[in-house]
């Protein structure tokens, strides 16, 4: 079909009107797609079941639709045995909660090798010894220690991080312990925010996620408020805003569900969590 010069000019005028009126073609208006983040489960959520039948739990978790698991203890299994359980059920290791002592001194080498076998790059310290959080000075030094540890494993393709507990949001002269750590840690140190723990400790997880863009490689999804044992999506957390930050500026690679309160058996509770997350489009 041929277009006359007059028709071409009309088209051009229409485009100009659209431009100046703020009406743009859909291709210009469209925002980039949000990052699709996989769902993992912190196995501490079902720790008693793991102690009784770890293979059965791993199989059940895979069938629920989780894509990965984060370990908090290995239930007497070798790294090779754990890796086979994961592979047999189509799961990845999205982290290990490993004590600070396993990342220092001669223990570090063994920890790195163990996690290489698991296929895991996230070495997350779940909590700190009392001396490391006893004062503002201790927390500042802890941030610097995490920086040193992160540098030691970086060439192995691994990351060191720290997981949030309510006590981390206690204030020292107006600054939270969490900020004292991460203001003095390099950007290579993973800030594993735990949404429910932060709120429970008087912190603001949304403000904190915004304050440290790109540093929340893994985030613990835990509900706060609602009925006893509320699953994710059944309490007071503003999940829409949490997800918006994680999927745009947070640098988040994994959502990790952690459930610590129950009104049904733990396996049923973590199933409800992922079912609710799917309803939210996750």
C-alpha cells in the first residue's frame, strides 16, 4: 500500500501531538520486566522433620515447588550425600547458615570445599557471638571482619553474608547495630534481611532494603503479625513493596522462606507459604 505525501504529513503531525501531549506508543512507555526471583526454603523451618527423615523432607519440598533449600545443619550427611539428595529432587542449594567460626582460620578452607560440592556460593552467618555485638565498636569491627572474609572467598566465586535477627536493630547512640555492621562492611558482604525478624526487633525492613541497594542477594521471607503461626501473606507485612524493592534495586537472587511459628504441622505450614506466594505471582 502506497502512502501519499499528505498522508505522511498527517502521520507526522499525529506523532508530534502524541509526543507533546505525553501519549507515547506502548513500546516507549513499557517498563523493563521485573526480575523473576526463585523461591527457596530455609530448612530450619522443618528442622524436626529433617532430623527424622531428611530425604523425605527434601523430596516433599521439591514437590511443593520450591527451587532451592538453605541449610542450617547437615544432619550427619556429607556434602556429596546432600548434593545427591538435591540433584535427585531438582533442587539447588541457595545458601548455608554457617557459624562465624567456620569462616575463620584453618576452618575456612574446609567450609569452602564443602559448599563447592553443594553448589552453593552463599556463606551466611546466622547470628553473632555476644562479643561481636556487645558495643558499637564491636559491631563496627564485625563489619570490617566480614569485609576481610568476603575478600578471602571472592576468588572462589563465593559470598559471605549475615542474617538479621531482632536484636540487630537495637540502637547505639541512634544508629542500629545492623547499620553499624553494614556501614562498615564492603558491598561484597551479603545483607540477608529477615523481614519478620527486623519488624519484631523494632526495625524497618523496607527502609533498610532501600538504604542498601544491590546488597540483598538473598532475603528471608518471614511474616509478622496476624494469627499465631501466620503463613506468608496472612499477616501485616507490606509484601508488595518488599517485592518491588527486591526485584528492582535490591540485587536479590533468591527469596528464602523461613517459618518459625506454626498452627499446623511445619511441612503443611511451608506448603501454605509457597501456595500464598504463588497467588501473589511469585
